[in-house]
C-alpha cells in the first residue's frame, strides 16, 4: 500500500518521539519481575510510550511515573495515580537524519501513598460516528 504525498508530508513534519523509563540500575526494586516479551529476558525498562505530537511533553526530574487501572470488560483506562518511580535524570537523543527523538528517563524507586483519580475521557470513536450518523 502506497502512502499519499499529503500523509507522507504530515509524518515528516511530526517526528516520532519515544520516551523510555528505566531504573537507574538493573537490579533495582522489582528487577526479577521485569521481562521483555516474547523472550522473557530481564530488563531495567519500566515502561515506554510513543508520541507523535509536534511538541511532546517530556518528563522532568522529580516527576513520578503514573499507574493506571483498566475496566476488565472494556479494557479502557478508568483511573490513574502517581507511581512509585521518580525521574532522576533525562537523556535526549535526536537522529540528525530523520529528527526522530528518544528520551531516556532514569528513575529511582520511592514508594508513596497516592490516591486513584478517575480518568476523564471524551467519547470513543464509535460513539462519535453513531452521533454523526443520527444527524
């Protein structure tokens, strides 16, 4: 399948950004349970996410990671809270060829008591399409 020139141009204007959260040391808290899939190799990566925003929000030193709860039936995220990992430093890597960015956020374990907060969501795509069809 061939990309249109317009679609291709949009991708060029908005570089991918990969944000990776890692422990400071491979043997930090919980190391026995962190595994890469499908190989089940041990890792010090806590989690990661991709951003396609022109100006992505980059974690800052002192910020906590986030925890999420999902509805077991729908799989949608329903609640969030501050996590037990705090960002201690951030390294930035940029491809000179493509502009793609990687931010590596090193974290230390600092358990806290945090409250779960309801995640406010907009309408899901199928609901938006249904309401548009009614007009």
